[in-house]
């Protein structure tokens, strides 16, 4: 049975989001790919899959934009089986340490990367509830969002944002408790060459990562008891 899948942050051909879109389309699913702005890569994909790919414009930093996108999608699609919150932003000072970084950048990163997925979940929740499967939400987090495993002195905004996303995930686990029609996880997707550069030492291409994640997500769809922060290898990761 084909699934209705929505992925946020899908406009870059080398990125994980775009490659998740490609993978689900290859498998015969209906895919909603969200972008902030027009993407040539997605427009080309639309020519190949005109019936099954829907491109939706949405800025996850804006509640009004997310709600307008949800209203638009509800005219076209009656349910969602899977929501993948993949979009992320970082500040220009992401690589700097505490004494060098402009701390005023941090709030924007947290707003888009952690509050953004919550806006999306809230606006698209009614479509997930209409899934005939368990409506699944996968928040793409990072090992950098683990507080107990933190070793870095840089990536302050990114780490704080992903830790906040992990907290949001746990809050929603509590909110949905007892409701077996919705399930939610946060996941470290692996170390991936999302910049598409051949000299990037990360072991996985974005496409390889997407194939691994698609299989893992399906295995976890009805797992309501397991740890909520997992890796692309299906292992538990400490918060
Ligand atoms: N690469 C790794 O090894 C690794 C490791 C751990 C976790 N991750 C996670 O994996 C995911 C994918 O990584 P990536 O490098 O492929 O991501 P990316 O390309 O840097 O970002 C994904 C997309 O997010 C979009 N975005 C940014 N701000 C947005 C906003 N306000 N509203 C809507 N969309 C917005 C961007 O859109 P524009 O194209 O318009 O800018 C971009 O296309 C991220 O969540 C990342 O944190 C990656």
C-alpha cells in the first residue's frame, strides 16, 4: 500500500530531505516535499513524478506560513502516514566558541530548528490522525543534541536547538500518551555528506542515509515502548 509522506526542507539536491523525497517516490509513495523557496532540483523531480509529488511552500519559522501550507494540503490530500521534520538552520557563528560567537543568533536557530517542527506537527496533526496506519512523526535530530554526550565547545546554537527538539519530542510523547494512532521519535540520522562534497569524510551519501532511514522508520512505526531518541542504526541514544 502506498503511503502519504511529508518531508520538510527538501530543496537542496545534495541534502537529506531531497534524497528522502527521491527514495519514497522510488518506492511508489505519494510525497509532499516542503521548501521555503522554489527549487530547480524538485521541479525536475516533479516532471518525473507529476502525480505523486506535491511541492508545498512553507517557512517553518512562521506559524502563519505553516498553517497556510496545511490548509493548502488539506484541499489535496486527506491524510498523512508519515511526517519527517528534516529542515534545519544554523547561524553564521555556528563553528565559533562561546567567547567568539554572537549569542543573539541562538534564538533564531532554536526557533526554526526546534519550534519549527512543533508548528508543523500542530498544523498537520489532523492529517496524521486520519492515517489508516499509525501516523508517524520522525524528528531529524542529531547526536549534537544529546546533553549527556556533549563534548563540543562549538555548535552552540545547533546543539541547543537539537536538544530543544529532543525535549519537544518527549513533551509530545507525553501529550500523545495512550493514543496509539500517533507515534513520535527523534533520531540521529548518521554522519552524512549532505553538502554533496566528495572530500567530505562522512561515511554516508544523503541517498544512502535516506534508504537506511526509510527502512528504520517503518520498523519503528508501531513501537510505543522503546527509547524515543534513536540512531540510524536503530540503537538507543542518550538524551
Ligand atoms: N549531515 C550530517 O551528518 C547530519 C548529522 C546529524 C543530523 N543531521 C540533520 O539532518 C538533517 C538534514 O541535514 P542537511 O544538511 O541535509 O540540511 P540542510 O540542507 O542544511 O537544511 C535542510 C533544509 O532546511 C531548510 N530550511 C532552513 N530554514 C528553513 C525554514 N525557516 N523553513 C523551512 N525550511 C527551512 C533549508 O532550505 P533552503 O534550501 O531554503 O535554505 C534546507 O533545504 C538536518 O536536520 C540536520 O540537522 C545531519
